[in-house]
C-alpha cells in the first residue's frame, strides 16, 4: 500500500479509534455516576423519604434506614402479592380475548396490596417520627414536603 490508499486507511483507523476511546470514556462516566446514585439501603433511589433522611443527623438517619428496612422486610409478602397481581394483569391483557372481569380483579388485588405496603411504610415512618425531638421532626417534615425538581421522564408520563 502506497500513497493515497494508505492515507485513507490511516484516517479510517484514526476515526474508528476516536469513537472507541469516546465510547469507553462515556461508559466509564456512566458507570461512575451509577456508583454515586446507588440507593441507600432500604430507602430507595431518589425518593422523598431518601431525601428526607439526608437532612437528618447521622444517628437518626441510621435509625430511619433501619426502620424502613425492617418494615419492607415485614411487607415482602404484600410486595410479592402486588407484583404477582400486576404480572397476572399483564398476562390477561395480552390474551387474545380480553376477560375484563378477571383483569379488573387482578388490578384491584395489585392496588390493594400496593396500598397495604404504602400504609405500612407510612405508619412505620410516623412511629419513627414520634421518637424524634421536635426540632428534628420539623426538619423531617420540611424535607418530606419540599418540592423536588421534576425529571424529563416524569414530565413525559403526565
């Protein structure tokens, strides 16, 4: 290979290498961001409860985390029940003929289980808040009621 053919091959190789290096750097950045966004054990990813826990002093934050973890452990059967009901609803929805009554029943079971989970979690947080000094309860309330910025994904869903 001489002259023009070698130059074209060299330029193509250079462009390909730039894309590969850019892809690797981008993947590294995304991986690093995923490490930063890992959920705090038992408090989920980016929700109000997690944000509220961040505003509490460390001992209370740890206690709230333990309360939530224990509550979610106790609520696992209801969580599984809700998941199974949603899967059943999805299966029924994909059937060739729609059985509206069965679909409504599955969705009602899912909604009921979801509400039981939410009620149990809220009750445990309220019990925890009752153990806090008044100043910390105020901080918790302010953190829970603070407006959070909306993400683009949430904007498109509504």
